[in-house]
């Protein structure tokens, strides 16, 4: 009874298999994901351990039967859920030999290690992000040193023009554009430095529509004439607490993603800004939306759109035009 209680309480499957991969005995009568039970003796190892109809391509059980050694395996099985997630099972196969040293059967231990692998990936990702943050911080400091004289010299030119009473509206407009672009770049540098230090950025109360108009003026220059740009902006939305640099970056990435989503780079890009009426809590919202006439995203890919470089990993060719991290920046 004690031995059976131990086997029943084991967080996984223990099975004795013959040389034909048939189950002789198991502590479980079915695969963990199956809803109906059956006699384990009627199952093959891949049916019991993985819930799969077909045998594994690289079968640890077959390897153990041939080598006569303890073999290890890691098998991925479709979870059956939306999003294309997979469950991972770790297998340990130990051969049982007769007095002549011939393998007569094997003992297989199978454990679901999906959560363990997911956590390991999270740790590796965190370590990568920490390294990227350190690298980005160093680059940002150097870039800041480049921007400082650009901003300083542009302001000196503007000051001297005004001091001498010179009026050149076209030149002044060019200087203003230099300063705006340089200060926007400096804001991005500050954002990178904040990211590298893992600090929270401060939001300020601003009107959204001037930022949207500025971004759209840049988008119009960057996109080909085959893309029709439509704007529906409510300038009376009111102020919201935002980081202007982040909003600028998010909108630029969304518009760029929309451009890459339209096959043949032909279509309509629409940006809307509207006020959402008060909800049950008495709060009002400003809604900024970007839509396009592109192909859209498959339902299986949609839950993963915020993963960096997702579309560079075997996705269809129409996703490969972009950088692979636009949506990740928008998160």
C-alpha cells in the first residue's frame, strides 16, 4: 500500500514498457491531458506518456532499447489551446536486462516540465535585457555627447540672428526643426537611460493632438505615395498624463507596422483621436487608434505580438519587412 501511495503521488508518470513500446504497467491509466481513462496495457508509450497518436521521431525509449543505457529525452506536444503553445515532457528511460545482459524491458519516468522551461526562458530573457540595458546606457551617454553641441550651436545661431535683428523666416524655421528633432532624439536617449536604470518615467499633462500631428508629418514624408494617409483628430479631447517621447515612439511604431502589413505597400492608413465618454467610475479617456487595410494577424499569432523578433522566426514572408520589435516597443 505504501509503495502504491508513493507511485500514485508521484508528479508524473512511471511506466514499465516491453520491447515493442507497449505498456506493461503504469502508475497512471491515462495521459494527464486525456479526459477519459482506459487500460494502460492497451496503450503505446507515446499514447500514455505524451497523449500522441504517432511515435516520437527521436524516441528515447528506442534509443535505450538499442544502447542498453539510460537515455534522456525532451518531447514537445501541442497543448491544443489557441496561440500554438506547447507542453514539454522530460523523459528518463532506464533499461532492465536479463542475466545475459539483454534488454527485456524499460522503465520510463515522464514529467511535465512546461512551467520549468517557461521560467528558465524568463530568467534568460531578464539576463539578456539586463545586458542590453547596460549596453544601451553606454551608447546613450555617447549619443548625448553628440546631441549637446548640435542643440547648443543651433540655439547660438538663433540667438545671434535675433540679436542682430536679422529676419529670415525660412532659416528660423529650419533652425526650429533642427532643435525639435535634436530634443526629440535627446528625449529618446533619456528614455534609453531610464530603461537601463529600470526607473519609472514621469508623465506630464499634455494635449495629444499636437504630438499626433507632428508624427503624421514625419510619416507622410517617410511613406510612399501609394499609401493614403487619413487623419480624424478631435482637438478638443482635453489633456492626458503621458510621456510625450513614449507617445511619439509608440505612434511611429504603430504606423510603421501598419505600412509593413499592407501587401505591395498599397493601402490606406487611418489615425483617429477621439474622446471616450465617462465610464462607470466617472472617468473619461482619450482613444488613439491606428488602422490599416493590411492582411491582419492570424489568431494563433495574436497572443504573441508583443514578443520581440517574433516575425523573424519562421513566420510568413509578409511579416519580414519590419524590424520585429515595433509592437514590443509599444507594449
